[in-house]
C-alpha cells in the first residue's frame, strides 16, 4: 500500500511537468478558447474553487446533473468513483456507500456512514433522502470521513445537495421528458425580484410518473410504477450589504407502487436440485424443482415478470423548512441554520413476492427532526478558521408489522382459536411499535494556516454526543404483548482532522491528511424476536489516512485529480439477516474491525475545441477483520456494496452549425466489478461485473433558450441486481432488479 501511495504522488508530479511543457508551446489565443469549467463549492463551509479544496471531492454541476438524468439520490450511482447507491424501496431508505463505507440496514432508526445534506441541513432520516433532487445548482460528493465540519455520522463521506437560490434578475426554465413505460417527467422553476435588490423569490416543482417496468403474472398488471410530486419555495432577503436571509420550504409526496422484487425459491423438492450447502443449486433456480416454504416455484426466467397477490403502494409525505442567516460582522461571518422536517411513510409490501399469503409487510413510520447550527468564520489572509455548535432533536416512530403465513390459518382454526393464529408454527401477525428519541450535540472548530508560501496546515476537532432512548414492543395479533424493551444511553466521541496542502504551482497542489471519523451507536429498529436484539450496538470509528493531488494542466484543458487512502475501522456497524430457531431475523451489531484501502483517479480533458472527455477510476480493497455474529464467522469477507474496481466515463462533442444551432451527441460508459449484497459472501447474493452505456443527442437553439433531443439509459439492456435480500427460513430470496433499457425525448426552455 505504501508503494501505491508514493506512486500516486509521483504520477502527479510527472504529469505536471509534461503538461506544463505542452502549455508553453500552445498558442495562447487557441488555448483560451478551450478551458474547463470552474466549479465553486462550499465543502469547507466557505466558497472555494473545487480544485483548491484538499479533499477527494467530485462536484457535479447543474448541467451535468441534467445530462445524466439525476432525479433522486439513487441516480448518483455510477457517476462518481467509489460511490454506490441502491434502494429496495420506492422512495425511502437508500443504501449509500462511499469507498465501501456505509450500512446495509433499511430500518429508519439507522444512520448511514455517508451524511446527506440539503442546503447545509443534515437529512438524518432515510425516509426523507429521496426528496430534494430537482432544480439543483450542484452536488458535491466528499469521499472519506468528514470528522470536523460534517461530524455527524460521516465515517464514509458526505453528499452536499445544493439547490438554486433566488436571484435579483428574472430567470426560469421548464422541461418535459417522455419515455418508454409511459414515463413522463415535468420540471419547472421561476424566480426574480419582489422588492428591488432587497427581496427575491424562487419557486420550483417536479412531477414524475410511469406505468411500471415489470409485469405481475398473477394479475397481468404493470408494477414497479412511479408517481411523485415535489415543490420548493425560497425567499432571499438582503436588508443590507452585510446580511443574507434565506427561507426555504419543501414538500414532497410519493404515490407510486411498492417495489415488487423477483422471487427465487431455495428449498429443493428433489435431492438432485440441492447444492453443496443444502439449498437449491443455481442450475435449478427456475426448474420448478425448488420451492419456497409453501411449495410455490416461480419458473419464469424473465427478471421483470413477478408473481404477487398484493400490489401495494409506498406512500411518503414530507415537508420541511430551513432558515439560513449569514451576517458579516467586521472580518467575521456569523451563520445560523435553523431547520425543521416532518416525514411520514406508509407502505404495504408483498414481501415474499409470491401469489400465496406467506409474508406481507406493513411499514408505518414517522420522523420529526429539528436542528440548529451556529458558525463563526474568519477568512483572513494567512489564517482561515471556523468554529461552531450543533444541536438536533429527532423523534422516530414505527407502527410496522409483518403478517406471516396467513394462508395456513385455516389449518389451525378451532372453536377455541377462531383466528387460526399459531405462534409455534410462525402463523402470526406481529407488530413492532416503537419510539426512538435522539438529542444530538456537537461543538467543532477547524483552521487553515499558511505556514509558508503555498504550504497550508489544516487542523480540526469535533466533540459529539447523542442521547438516545428506545421504547420498543412486540405485539401479536394487534393486542397480545410478546415482550417490551425500554432503555436509554448516551453515545459520545471525538472526531477531527489534521492535514497539509502544498501548492506546487498556481494550478497544481498535493495534500496529505489524517482524519478520525465517528458514527454514533444506537438501538436496532427492525423486527426483533427478543429484547437482546434491540440492545444497543456501539460507536463505529475510523482512522483514515489519505494523500492526493489536484492539477489543472495544459492551460486549464486537462484536469487530473489523484488520491490514495487507507482506513482502519473499529467496531464497524454491520447488518445481516440470519436464520435462528427456524426464523429469519435481522441483526445489527459491531464487527471487530475492517480494513479498506485503495486509489482513485479523475481526469477531465478538452483535447480539441468542443470535445469534452472525462474518466474516473477507482480501486478498492474492503474486507472485514474479525467478525462473528450469532455464531457465524464472516472474518475476512468482502464487505457489501464494495466492488474492487469501478469506472465512470463520458464523451461529448458540440457541433456548431452555420445557423448557430448546436448539436451535441454524448455517450457515457460505466463499469463495476462483482458486488456482494450482504456480509456472508454467499454467491447467490452477489451480482457479476457490469458495464452500462447511456447516450444523448441534443439540439440547442442559437440563443441557448430552447433545447430538445433524445436520450437512452442502460442501452445494452442489462438486467442487473441492485439488492438481494434472503429470507432463508421461508426458502426465498428477494431480488430487486434495475430498470431495463429506457429511452425517450426531452424539450427544455430557459428564460
């Protein structure tokens, strides 16, 4: 690993020298016409060029997000080196991983190791993380633990989603897209001044629907359909030259269908169909010789043909408000961010994806969050610093339940038992209502000091505490208490960073850093069969070491960013499902540790005028150290959602016609190697290597106000898995497949 990191820095220096030599011979008038876009980010809580920030960060501009059809958080998957995002739910609970760091749990009490921030506000609830991806200025993906300025639970990294602010000149746009599967998406925004240069507004909205890309063989209906609405309104008040006050209100509703996975049966009905582990051998998965616990077999090899007796909805309703105040006080800037969020989810899911009533889920969750952050910053000549405090109050409730083996109830009906419930045979309706309350506190500070010309020392420290309480019950048949659990615990720790950056030239720098990240422990919030399962898991910590370089070369026509990293994780929080006493149970506990290391490279180049090329590469080694869970040994296993290799690339060429019309064809290609979906490394719960191809052809009017064209995603029609969840006790795997090949038309108007 040491040689890899040294090599990363050496390659940066060699590239710098070679590119400078090329620049010296380039005619200045030609070079000036072909320069890369400069993106200003706020990754360190102040406005900076992304190339000046000594962090492995990828910034996606509004135009890039538009071209890549980013409409929700899962759309970021395959766009950034080292970033993996998937979801097995229609509009909630995304599983976000950066460099293999994240959490596979879908329950709303859990926090990912990747923090998601919308306009500076931490979005703690996984129920709310689909709601903000429209009318965006940019998205910033920060890789690695952000222990000081984004200290809450960011052991893996942070994603900053920044929406467009009101302006004091009228502007707006409207767009419509239509595609296969009956897909329609509308986006619009408009804003401008209300009172001179004192008060401005912006309002934006999104509507999207489609008929669904899977077919239910039981009913003949299309399923996995989408329907969502969102509106955001903003007011910007500038009473004087020293003060900005921004009020933002968001609403979001999802009314699409619940995700309908493809079922795969596991119990061999004939000995010839059994594999070495006793479950169905892969060659017999669709043979009809393997069934679930009720004897059903889905023999269709079509990943988009499912079998379900229930076609449920996944309803999510959210509203939020944030008030951000920036006030200059002499050489200082005081920032206050006050935010409130309320989200509710109600989903009815045919969890077994079977035409028989084997297992149905009813997810009813609410989350209410209030947060307050105060920061004081100075942007001096040699010393730049920020100090602050943070408070968040979060209340998460659940009234969820599983209806298990209802089809068998007639077998157990007697005069004394008219409902047919039979707990000893797992024929039961089990609810698990709970309330978790969290009060979070933090104080933090970070400073950048120029030790010598071009040499900058960064040091930061944060102390955080989370006071959590859990009141949990399991109730049978809606009335019979099975067990209850009440406890509270405070989880606290420190995190921080120290690093050096050196400017080799005006356009090239190298950096090295040590960061300590921390993610709070907590209580398990899924379905449990004993109080011990709810008992608190401990804090997760990571010591991260990173070196890298950032270069704008060849007269700003070539951008090259390199990084190498090593992570030492302790008590890493891990989620898995295991079979215990004949039942499949969910487990969230601490693995002893994990080791991750790797390297990333991002290149953007304009070799000739109007041709844009980009390439991102990532290599990752991520495996558990010692990890034993309920008697199962996962030590040395590859971690979930952690492909060894990944690649992202895009090419676009703008053709300027004599009439002034601009025609731009573009293509993007991504790759990832094999991934596993849980900690067990079972082959059947994995997905092989994958190449994806997308393309667009756009035509823009001479004044840039009208653009129309064609687009396509997953053009090779790969049916790849985004999630694989086993229910071993019922003899079934639930397979969530990606959207198949999609294509459509778009029309955009900008004012």
